[in-house]
C-alpha cells in the first residue's frame, strides 16, 4: 500500500494521541530545582547576597525548566492550527506590581500577632544577642565574628524552617573608625538598592527592638526574593536582623523575641 498520507492528518493524529502529562524525568527536574533546602544567604550586608542568581539558584533553575516546558507545549499546540486558518494570539498579560515597602509595612502592622511563647531561645556566642525561633527550625551558630571587609555567612547566626525557606539571620558589627551611621548604612545597602528593590532610607519603618530605636526595610522585587532587614544602633555598634521569605511580616515576631546586651559582645 502506497497511499498518500496528508501531513496535516498525520500531525493532528500524533498530537491527539501524544503525551498528556510531563515525563517523569522532567517532573523530577522541576521538583529537585525547587527551593526546599536551607538557604545560606547573608543579607544586604554582603552586598551581593540579594542577587537572585546567588540567593536562590535552585529556584532560578526551576523557573528555567518550567519556561522550557511551557514553551515546548505552546509550540506543539501552535502546530494544531488548521492550514490557512489565522492563529489567535492572546493579549499580553499585564504583570501585577510588587507591593511597595509601605504596603509591606502596613501588612506587617495589621497582621494578627504570632504566639512566640513556645519558641526556642538561642544565645549568640559573639554578638551579645538572644533570639527565639519556632521549635521545628534549625540553628547554625556563627563560627566567628562577621566582618564588613570579609563578609562570610559562616560568621552569621542563621535559623531556617524545615523547608529551608523562610530564613532568619542575626549578627553585629562595629562602625569603622570615622564612619557615621548614615554613611555606613548607605554603603551597606547600596548594591541592594540597585539590584533588589531595596527601599531608600526615607521609606524604612521605624520601630523598637528590646526597647532600642530600630528600623525595618522591606525589600524584594517579587515574592520569590522578598526580604526584610532591621537595624539596631547602640553607640557605635549595629545589630542586623534579616528575614528571607515571601511573608516579610515574619520579621516582626522574630524581633519581638530579641534581647540585646552590648556587654556580652565578643570582639
């Protein structure tokens, strides 16, 4: 039999009988790439830590795999248009703007209080600070003092949830000789302001931590890279507290458990 076969008929039949689900290998690649392991990012202090490619490489990989799968699916579906029939194109979606720092601060202020009475207390070996975290969270105590000239997340007290995200960090540093607080914070957050939608200082939220004046900066261009950072200045020392995760308001209950004793700082 040498009957001529219409290419359109063959293609349509193949698509109708084709795969209706993602292959196991593709699904495993996506699941493996999702951010389910603990994050070790430092904070805006390390300047580059807000870079999406540095903080969430597994999440970035997942997005790339998803884009590839969706793109392939759209290509195959596009082949099903009848010959000569005009293809319909959906209007481009308008992306929803990320909540502003002001909106994030408002959400944090109106959120129902979280009961921290059963949280597990932790005392830093270097930074004269104690903080509590949920019982299921893991601890990574700092192995040395954090330095502005050589920032290392091994020198930060880190706490992360069972899924690795959200994550809370804490450390302290002394102002360099001759530096003012404003100048230090400006330099400290400069890269994050450029690359991570970090708000300018006039948009930081004023609060208190253990009775000391403090600020909170709500940053991040979208929920995959949201963060909140609090600064507490006592004399010439600055305590820094970071929260990474889609719910930036979580920094508030963490800060409510913080106790600072400058006399316990180990230089």
